[in-house]
C-alpha cells in the first residue's frame, strides 16, 4: 500500500478491495512493499484514526492469513515472525542511547 494514503483512500481500499465495512470497528493493517512501514486504520465511533509505525531496522512479517487475532498483530508489531515463530532482527534503543537530558 502507498504509505502516503490517508483516511479517505485507506477507507476506500477497505470498501472496494477488501469488500469490508471500514466503520465495523475492525483494525485494517496496511504494509508498504518493503514491509518497513505499517499503517493501521480503525473507526472508534467518533471518526477514523490511523496508527503509523516505521522500523529503523528490519522488516515486518506479513501474516499468511487475511484475519489475525489481536495477540498475533501485537506480536507482528513487536518483531515476531508469525510463520517461522521467531524474533526478527530489530533496532532497540537502550537508556545509554538516549540524548542527555531527554525524557
């Protein structure tokens, strides 16, 4: 998915490509071609919201199935490869990496 897409184009993709109702309360997950960016579109009774994450290192593993459970989504976002059942390489910041005086 083109990561420049916003609410209207993502909700249109949900309607016309996935043939789903974007206001259903489900989370709709979109990955870019390189699988380094993820956008999650959801509707929370008052409007659309988008959650966006870009990896500094590594890639997201795309699930093989169309629907995943919440715990599988969380595992994917944390770097767990759902097919191989292993942690993928990631870039983690430690406290020593933080800027002096940063909160």
